[in-house]
C-alpha cells in the first residue's frame, strides 16, 4: 500500500516506475535484514531518514512551469562549477556514499543559462580549465580537486558523466576580453558571441518609460515609498547629467539605486508618504556634499586669495582656463590661471611647455601643445621669420595635467602675448583645437562651467562674465538651476565658438585675421599686430648689431702690423657693405609699408565716397 500512491504520482515516467518496482522487490527479498538491522547498509544512518541502501540523492530540482534555469554563480570555484563528492570522518575513517554527491553550477544551469564574472572565474585555480573542458566535451564529469593537485589515487565515488547543454555568459571589462583572446588560444572557439554594453542610451520617450519602469521595479523590490512624476522627472534629468548629454540617459543602476534609497529616506524624515522632486534634489545635494572634501579645500584657497583668479579687468598673455579635478567617483570644475611669456629675438618660434618639461603634463596634453605650435607656425612663418621663443604654464598647479582641452586657451594666451593685446579676464575658456584652427568638443563641460560661475559669484557677478566653450558641447549642457537663472537674468553668459578666431574676437574685441588685397593681415587686426611686432624685433636686433660693430671698431688697437692692417681694411669693407645692405632692406620695407598704408587709405576713401 505504501507504493501505490508513488506508482500513481509517477505513472507518466516509466523509468521511475521501474526503479520503484526494483526497490519493492529488493525490500521483499531482504525484509528480515531490514527488520533485524544486522547490516549497516540496512540501518538508517545518522541525520538520515531511510537506510543508505535505498537513499536517493536528487542533486538538482526545478519548479514545474518555471522555464529554463538562469543561474548566476558569484563564487565560480572548480568545485562550485563542476560539483563534488563530500566525505565524512568517523573514528579516523573517511567514508562517503551516493548521498554526499553535491551539484555544481553547471548541473543547476543545465538546459538553461549560466552567468559568471570573468575576473572571478580566473581568480580560482583550475576553474577555467574545468569549465572549458566541460563545454568542449559537452559533459559534466565530477573529479576530485585533491586528486588533481596531489596526483594521488585515493578511492572515491566516480559518478557517471552527465550530458551538458548550457549557454555560459561571461561578464567583464573589454580589456580582459582582449587579454583572453591573446593569451588563451581556445577562448574564441568556446565563446563565439561577443556583445558590448553601452553606458547610456538615446533619450527618447520609450527609453524614459523603460527607465521609469526600472525605477518602479527597484521601488517595489526594496519596499520604498512611491515616487511622484516630479521626482521621476528629476531623476531622469540627473541621469542625463551623468551621461553629460541632453539627449542621452545614463544606465548605471548603482547610482539610480542609491538615489532612490536616499530620496526615500528624506521623504521619511519629512513625514511624507510619497517622494517628490524636493526629496530627490536634497538626496543629490547630500551625495555631492559627502564627496566634496577635496573641492572644499580648493575653494577655501580661492576664497582666501591663495589661489589667484581674476574675473574682471584685462591682462596680456593671461587667460582663465577651465579644468576638471576627478577623483574616486566624483569630479568638480575649477578655473586655473594660464600665462604665456615671450622672449623676443631668441629662438625660432619654440614654445616651452613647462608642465611637460617637469613631468606634470601627460601625453595628450603634450599632443595639444604640439598641434597648437604647428598651427602658429602655419599662420606667420610664411610672412616673417619667427624670431622669438615662448613659455606656457598653469600657475599654482602642482598636480598632473592631461588632456587636450587646454589647447584653445593656450593658443589665446600665446597670441595675446605675441600681439601685446590684453584679454578680457571676465571670460574663461575651454576647448580642444586641431591644426586647422577648428575648435573641438571636450569632456566635463558642465563641471567646468559651474566652477567658473562659482568663482565669479564669489568675487561678485558683474554681468560681463561668461565662458567660451566649443559649439559642439552646447548639446551637452545640463547646468544647475542657479546657473540657468543667471543666464536668463543676463548676469552670466555662455558663448559657443567653432574656430580660434571667433574665440579671440570675443576675448580681445579685435578683428583677428582679415587681409588686404595682397593677402597680408591688416594692421588693426590681431594677427597684423603680431607681424608688426615680429618686424619690429628684427629691426631692433639689426640696430643692436650696428651698435655692437661700432663699439668693436672703437676698441681696435692703434698699433698693427702690415698684415693686420690689410685684414682690418677687408673687415671694414665687409662691415660697410653689410651696413649698406641692411640700410637698403630697411628702406625697402619702409616703402612697402608706406605703399600698403596708402592703399588702405585709398580703399577707405573709396568706401566713404560710396
């Protein structure tokens, strides 16, 4: 009678019916030994419910109608992946039986999917080799890790191999994937499909609704208060800020979970039963405040005057560059003074990058400097020799600097110093630049703008201050509410530029590179002033040469031999010819300048007549 319900329960599984009939027959045959208990095989073991002879070890069980298994193994050791046979020690004797066979992750995921962290898998000895062997042979074979390590032949159970049909998904960084491709020849044969995950998505209505649904799942799972539409909108705006793009949304779940929990906490403290935008904003402010220790140190130095920042007035060869300080999982923007100094008649247009020479500048920063120097040479070397050298430095900077976002500000400072034209210190500037003078997008634009705005507010807003950014970065703006309010009130400004000339026009108030009919820069332009100074330095140098030659002739001794006299006569003739040639060259340049000036006057007169 005890077997009747079992036969009925498993009537559709003939293998189990055959197994039950075999047990029934064995029990009838050995009924006396079962009753008397004269054999350990027929005695119920400690912590067991039935004799070991009839024990059944179901190592894997799936709920009916639950679909294929999806298993994530967070500790993928060799034993946890492939399973193992446990052993017990009784009176110094190690024993085991079929009831001590333990399933591995491959057993539990068989017929479905197994997810593993690639870095965790590679941390454990023999785990990768065991997984690879199982996937290649399509069978799960239990093996003793102790036997593999010690190479001993200890007696143990050897369960029959089990057929394997599983999809294994490895999760990891791209760098680890490339290393595995290079160092593991069979990796690409075992894992044939590669999928890259994006950090963000395009901001569309469908994706916004999907993220709101994700929030609802997190809220339901964590049993948080409900979030109203204003709170959800604020969260979406913050995700766009994290993506640094108005038209994209960040997909980092960790940040979203933190914000949901902290917003829920503020609603609880305020004795509300629903979370609104105010709670979310407070949570964001609290997170920024907790990670703002380093930022506060910088701002204390600016407020106390230790960091020299000028947000009004004019200065030659000096600009307010915009920088971003990144550390841990946070970043903030700060203005930094960038200066350029010119040494006339020394060198051939070399630009000394002080940051690079003292190993405080990275390779990308050095690349930006070289691009800017090449562009400078292309502007003026065709008109005049570059008879100067220059140096550029970030003042009061004692940390490593990298990136090419300072290229535009460096070019503005250097050209201002060459032309001796002051730059409006009410502006700050950031942007990369190519060899054609075109301005390119940079990262961290919102933090940079916020940094200069805070500096201007600390030194009082005049209504003239603003930032100059690449036009390509305009779509990335996700600014704070107070900055947006200041821009609307016309007390702070944001300018987008596409070329170096546009940036210089804003910062100097001069035309930059207009030319006359002969293709020369006009005198009233910034580039024309630079060419005028290059010529002036050359003339001054020639004048010094003449003076030096005169002084040297005065110092010649009065007593000379006949051969010395002949040599002196030749030297005098050569010096005289050289002076005459320089005099003719100066007169020629003077005539050309007068002619160009007359042409300009004639053109202006024609315009007036028109």
